[in-house]
């Protein structure tokens, strides 16, 4: 397991906030239970937090960039009371058939964040609820990819043939192609796993 995780890339819908189909209304933004407290623990442990989100609803014409920004602002507002601020959120506005290099599982969003913030692939974990989130992390060389069972995660866990999750998280010592390093019940469980790996459970 990696011992030098310094950055965490977080999917948004279904991972950090509750899944809403093509969310464009800030009133629909709701943190996954325990997300604020969990991210606060990561921040206090000194990790940098970034968002990485596919927003094909923009490319499909369902909503505009201004709607996306309004949702992002609302999310920032919900995280602020916990002392959490995402250093940056990268987003792909393109439809799946656009062939862009920034839509997960392509690695364009990581490359852009790496250029702007000095991220090293070997020090960057990925948490998401979709197979594309895991493929994204594996493609850029993340040493710790975590699939959460919230949002669409339970379905993808079944489709990938992952073992049953009996506790908060499960490290997959024997991994097949496309498998994450860890399956976790939700974002708080994923964060607890990262902190345990880093030996930072007691971080103030």
C-alpha cells in the first residue's frame, strides 16, 4: 500500500454529493452523509483535495456552464463549515461521443491539475463511484483507487465482479484488470482507509 499519499481526487456526483440525474439546480446539492467531517479529517492530515467530474449534461445541452458553476458554489458553501476547501475542481463539459481527452477515464483532468498544482501521480489517490473513475486513476498511475458503494458504485462493483463488502472497506490484494485497490462503503469509509494507510488516524 502507498505510504506517501498527498493528494486526493474526488468524483462529485454519487461520491461527494448524493446522486441526482444531470444535477443543475443548487437546491438539489446534498452531501453524502459524513462527507464534510471525513474531508475535514483529510484536510487536517495535510492532504490536498481536488474535484474531478464529468459533466456531459453541458455537452448534451441539458444545462449550461453557469448552472454547473452555481452547483459548484453551493457545494463549496456546504463544505466551508467543516473547514474544507477543494483546491480546484476540474470538469469535463463534453458529451461522451466528443472524443475529448478530459472525460474520465481519459487522463486530461489529472494532467491539467498536475500542471497547475504540481501533483505527482504516485502521491495521488482517487475516490469515485464509477468504473470510469477507477480506470481514470489506474490510467494516470494512481497507487490508491477507491470505489465507493454510494451513487452508482454498488452496481459497478457487481459488474466488475468485486467481492462482497462485509465491513466499511475492503483492500483487494488480488486485483483483476479494472478493479480498484479498495472497495469502500462510502466516502467516510474511504477516508478512514486512507488515513489508516498513512498512519494518520490520530491526526488532530
